[in-house]
């Protein structure tokens, strides 16, 4: 009788702790959304002020800068990519300086007009750039591509066209930089040894790189109902991860096999650009490996819920992202 009472009291304490923890995370999430929204309002105000000053002081050819003001951007390089023969940088911890005023903004996508050297623009370093702000376009008609909504779901409120690099400092992310170099070398091998069309297909399918992608090929895959194989998602992650786990499990213990498979998949996801569906699939795979190690059963719905919560905690605006919506809907269609 005493043991039953103690068990009930323990369950009550666990429930109370879970409720308090849930309420705490909910309040922190609300505060995080409010903070990010304030930064979005900041850049909207900047763009309106610049647009007003442009109509009075400058001609349209000078972009968003006024005649006596320089736009300086500082941020930490989160990742970089090559697209349309141009280097693009994704920056976080961004500070924008216009004239004598400094603003803290959300993440930003930077397009470099000049090709950087091999020793500059290293992932993980903090870079200082001079250039122009580019406002994101909204859909002209219903059903058209909405550039503003898409990038806003990725926590980006504007783009930046960098005319020159003013400085770079800080410690680089060695792993991310090495993975980027490996990706570029693999893409170069595809170009040298395959036709342009096949190199584009293989680069998109395995590396998540659409630089050589042809629209005609995309139409063919869509008509065949196989366009999902071109996106790094759960199919790629599960096949690669389970293959690595099965191969290593035969030559070692479960702990080494699970750990190696999760780490290898993380490197693969990071190399392919940290896509939303790929991150979701990696989190679910990591929970699958944890279930195998702990001897517990794996529940897909619980793993999906954890993955979505982690993604939304990092960026609450992802709830508007069509990629996450379709990814979650596809998994729910399978497990429910």
C-alpha cells in the first residue's frame, strides 16, 4: 500500500515538473518570437525610410543608399553556396550600419559581386561588407512566387548586394569549411566526367546543389511523379543512415555503429546545405538510434513531434514554410 502511494506521488511530481517545463518553454518561445518580430519591424522601418529618401535625394540607380551614407553590414557566416556563378553567404548575428545609426537585424542572404579568394569568406568567421540593401519582392498576383514570404519563413527580411569586403575576423568553422570544399570538389568531378544534364541531376540528387540544374529536367521528373527524389529529405537520410548503421553493426558494437551513423549523417546534412526536410529527417533518425541503444520502441509520431518542436524553437517562422509543411504532412500520411 505504501509502495503504491509512493508511486502515485512520484508520478504527480513528474507531471508537475513536465507541466512547469512546458509552460516555461512556451513563455520562452513567445519571448523569442517577439524579439525576432521586433527585428523584422526594424528592417521594415529602415526600408521605408530609405525609400522615402530615395524619392527626394537620389536617383534610382544608386539603390538603397543615400548620397552621403554608406551601408555597412557585419555578420557571422553560417553557410555559403555557389549559384549562377556567384558566391552567396548566409549571415546571422547581423548588424547593419547606415550613416551614424546601427541596427541589429535577423539573418540575411548576401550576394557578392566580386569572386572572393580562397582564403576569404570562411564559414564561421565574422565578415564586414559594404554594399546595398535589396528589398524582397512580394507576389504580384495570387498563386505567384512570393519571395518575401519564403525568405521571411527562413528568418530573413532583406538581401544585401555586397560591393566589397571591408574586413574579416574570428575563428572559422573548420568542419563546415572542409565539407564545403568536399562538396565543390565532388561537383567539379561530376562536371568533368559527366554530361551537363547528368551532372546537374546527380549534383541536385546527392549534393543538394542546383547550380547546373535544367528546368526541362525538372518538368520531366514532375510529370513522372518522381520529383521528390531530387530533394535531400527523409528518403536519402534513411537509406544512407540505415546502410551505414547496418554495415558498422556487423563490425562493431551498437554504440559505435549508432554514434558513427548519426555523426556521418550530420556531416552529410551539413554538406548539402542544412535543408529543412533534411534536418527533420536527421533528428528522427537520431531518435531512432537512441531508441535502439536504450532498448526502447521507436515511435514515429513522437519523433516527428520532437523534430518539429526543435525546428520551430530555432526559427518560429518556419511554420509558414511550405517545405516544412509538406515534409510533416508526408510523414503524417505514412504513420497515422
